[in-house]
C-alpha cells in the first residue's frame, strides 16, 4: 500500500469568469470534463451562475458545487462516454434536491447525504440555489468497504446514529482547508468510507463473506507492534489451531511471516512520512512497529522500499506543501 507524500492544490471554475451568455455552456463543459458526463439545463437562461471547487483526497476526489436552479441528468449516452465506474457520496449543504434513480425518488435537505451510482441513469432537480459537497469514489476502491454499493438505492443518510457521524465528518471537510488535515489524505478518505459502511448497516442484502484470512490480517494490523507475535498467539485469539493459521495464509499464496513483515514495514513508512512524527527517532518508530533491532529494521526497509528509512522521511518532508512554500 503506497503512502501519500504530497497533495495537489485545489482547482476552481466559475461562470463568473465568462460572458453571461456563455455561462450555461461553460458550466456544462466544465462539469463534463472535470466532474462527470452530464446533461444540464436551467430555467434562468443567461442569469445562471455556478462554481466548482475540486481537490484530491487520497483515492477520492472532493467537489464543492455551488449552483443556481438547475436540472441535471445522467443518461445512458453519457454513461457510455465514461471510462471508469464511479459513485458519488453527495451531501447537500444548502437548498433542496430531488433525486430519481432506478424507479426510486428521494428528497434531500441541507445536512443530509446520499450515495449516487454513477453507472446508472439518474436525475437531480434543484428548484433553488444549492450548495453540494460530493466525494467521487472509484467503484473498485469503494467496494473495499461496501460489498454491493449498487444496491443502496436512493436512501438518504440523515441525522441519527452513524448517519449523523457520517454527515458530521463530511461537513467538516472544506476544499480550501484539506492541506490543514493532520492525517494523510488517503487515511481520511478511508475513514469516510468506513463511516459510510457503518451508516449503511445492512442495506446490502448479500454481504461479502469474510474469510479467516481477512480476520487474520486484521489481527496482524492490530498487533504488529508486538515484537514476539507468533502464529500460535494469533491462533489462540481466533480459537483455531496453528496449522489452520498457516493454511489460511498458504491458500492466499503467502505466509504468516511475509504478511506480518509487510504490514510492519508499511506502518513504519506511514509514521516516517507523517509530519506529526517528524521528531520521533527512527529507532523508536522501528520499535513501535514490532522491530526489536533497528539495524534489522533498516535492512528490511531498504530491501522493501529501495530506500533507507531516513531517505523516506526526507523525501516526504520535501514533497509536503508546507515545505514547498
């Protein structure tokens, strides 16, 4: 798993930058090129105004859309022009939206969110000016948390339970302030996906079947800081035999030791590249990732990533936006 070392500056497009007579055409071209292939019309004619701000958040793309009254359609023809399957986690921040997709209809109010399937036709009707925050989520990436996102329908995530936590997290994100996040952008995107999975609950009627190998990997991640962790320790935790643990990894084409080493090294690189741990000695990072011998850690790290631990730390510091300024 790669570690995010830098971020891209936010991008902005606005109809204020063009002749009002070209505003709608400019907006359609911008949205289709930068956001998603859509058909858009408005009753406002040359009085239409809209703005798009965009930035990357790990595997996701953050979009803030402020627009006056409009009708947005995702048609079969537009879907045919799209290269990659995507979903959108859309939170309405101001205004009202009516969403129709696959024979279902939902009414979205400020503070609520919904997951929209970009691989199927849909219609968004905005009878008044709206402000929307949308996370574009690649389908293969999203399916790491949601087994069947296409089965969500148009359920609205509101103000109760995990839905409230999800919307609170979305409301805290601002395109212009992403560089101020204290965690790597990829990790923040994963946290949003995890909250979405919790809010979804049992929406997906056929949940993905977890394997013993999946559970064992979770345990290794949780306990990788233990220098003397053994297959027997993990077997006892899962109430299986040591042979069963070895067999589960063998079926996945790997071994217990290979996976434990990989997870330890990836975690160490995350800490080395995280500015919050910049003053932490390499030897302490090694210890926190389960390496009793710093020299052994350095050799393993260099072999796995083709660079020394200190080189990884320096490269990360060089690529951070604050370092470029």
